[in-house]
C-alpha cells in the first residue's frame, strides 16, 4: 500500500491506531506504527510501505509504545512535524525530533487549510515504566469535512459536546491482546460512544494488527471479530451512522455514501 498520494476526503486504515487522513490537500498520519514488531507484539498483517514523502503532520495521541513508536517516527525524518500531548514534548525533543508541538485539550493548530484540535481522552497515557504521568488526547480534524481520531479512550458523557457534527469517527474497538485494561473500548462501548457522537460515518480501528507472539493460534478470533461486532451494535444504537470495516491497507472516501 502506498500512502503518498494526497486525495481530498480519503482515510486509509494503516493498522492498529495508524491511519492516514487526507483532507483538502493535507495528509495527517496518526499514531504511526510502521514496523513488524514492537517488543512482544508482532504485526499480524503485511506492513505498509514507508511513505515516500513525510505527511504534512503526524498526530500522536499518547506515549504508549503502540502509539508513540520512535523507530517508526524516525523513518519519517527527524524534522517531520509532530502534534502531540504537551507532556510528550520532552520525550520527542530528547529523541531528536525538532518540530514537535504540544497541545492541551481545547488547543488548536492549523495544518495548511485544516484545523487540528485536541479533544479529551479517558486513558492513562504515561510511558511505562519511567514516567509518572502522561496525558492522552484525541483529535478533531476540520476542513471541508470533519474527522475524529480517538486514539485510545474509554467512553465519556461529554463526547457529544466536544464532537458535534462529525462526518467520520475513527473508533477504537479492541486492543493488542486477549483482554482490555482500563481506558479502552470494546465493541459495545465503542458502539455506545458512536451513539453519543452520531457521526455520519464510523470506521473501527485499533484491532487486527498487533498480537502477542505465539497467541494467535489460541485466540485468532480476536483479530477479526471486534469490528464486525461493532458494526452490528452500531446498527442498533445509532442506525443513522454508516459503518465501514476496512482491512489494514484499505481506504475509504469520507464524502461518498456506501
């Protein structure tokens, strides 16, 4: 898969929480994990190609290793623009990234004609085991269309307030192992969150990509079942929302109807 061609209103599911959002001539890469293995987690699908040119900006939701992967970021160049929670700036700058910008919830920055705003996320985003604290944020991307990238979060009541009139919601529906800890959504919680936001379109992410080495033969269903459970539940909770399940590497047009 190539992610270098900028096409207005296109979203590509790269895998796990990595997506490429292409809107109004701007390309935004979220939480890039572009290599075949992180510690005990092995990529279960074919890795994507490294972009031939860096995106206009990288959006980092928090500092967990499966969301802020320094080797993947280095493939994009030390001068790639990174937009991340403010508490992650020390890690990014000490790792050699010269264009890292920190946001608190409610802060916005422009990337060309697109506005990127940090929105709340209910998730402990510290980088274990060394950092005592760490923020998590989601992102609202607004141009001719609007896209919500959740990163990692649990459902919270104010979602509807922070995310009005969203065209596309990129919703995490699972994780990287057989269980989920606090601050994550399973398909049912993600469907309830979607009902709060009421986007026109939802794409499930954070599934089917990373899994502990040796565990696939015992729990293979977790690599494929969660997004389809999510789609079934959204049809009950929020029937006005269209769900498109993308396999890693597949794209969809934000502006089109399925």
